């Protein structure tokens, strides 16, 4: 039992360390419309708009933190969505299916790499 708590604690610590190593996008607003370049990311955008956009508007900080500057790998993002942490609720498969979660992660990765259009 102690080992399980240690492993979970270590995992959460590493996730927080990685989250603190955000990219240069921190605070940089997205300009121009973001259009997903593939069908998977487009489906993920629909999932994002239904479940996530209220707290993370366009991936930026709102009630929740910005998602655009988190270099977390997909499996950690899935863990966060499924289990929630802090004020974030969990989204079990009864709310977001495994396929929808895969699509959501594809969208978040595409959104993260979206380049601001030059004006």
C-alpha cells in the first residue's frame, strides 16, 4: 500500500514538473481561426468544445489553466482527463469514450502546435 502511494506521488510530482516546463506559448494569444488539419483532430475539437472549452477557452487560461503550453505526453493528458486533479473533474468513459479521448488528445496536440498567424 505504501509503495502504491509512493508511485502515485512520484507520478504526480513528475507531471507537475513537466507542466512547469511550458513552451514559449505561455500567455501568447492565438490569432486567426484554428482549423484542424485532419478528421481526428476535427472530432477532438467537438469533444473539446463540449467538455473543456468552458474552463479552458480556446486552450488558454480561464477557470482552468492554459493547455497550450503544457508539454505533457498524451498518456499523461489522458490520465488528467480520466482522473481529474485539483478543481478539474474527472471524465470517465461514460462521459468521454476512449475514442473521443484519443480524438481530444490529437486536437490538443494540434492546438498546442498551432502557430499564430502574422499580422
